[in-house]
C-alpha cells in the first residue's frame, strides 16, 4: 500500500462535502486539525519524558556509589546529675539519713 495521493484526497473531500455539507466542513476541518495538533503535542511530551527518565537511570547506573554520611551521635536532652546530699538538721533525721539516702528519700 502506498501513500494517499491527490486523486484519493480529492475523492475523500468530495464525499465529506456531500455528507457534512459546505457549512459544517470548515468547522470539521478545524476540530480535526486541533485534535491532530493535540495528539502530536501529547506524544512529544511523552517521548521527552521517557527520554529524560532513561537518561536519569543511565546517570544513576554509571555514577559511583557513595556511602551515606555518618550521622553524629545523639546528645541527651538533659545531662544526668548526681543527687543532692541530704543534710540532717536534727538527731532523729540524722539517724535515718543512711537509709533514706540509699532509698533516694529525704528525711524532713
């Protein structure tokens, strides 16, 4: 099969003129042209997107693998402190001081 020549186009035009009429034919041609232009634009966008993705994948494959940077050790939010010493003010609390210090309680 060959391409469509001038005689074939003329026959198609005459049939379209008979079917659609002289008033609808220009409108039909415009809408057909817009549809073809939109199809070409969409196919070019798709082609460029695919080529972009292929190039990106090729660059990822050829790039040397770099190790991830080491993260610093986390620092505690509050520094641990030693418990405050218990000071006994009277004789009764001073006798209980070793037990309360060992349990982490205050004698008051």
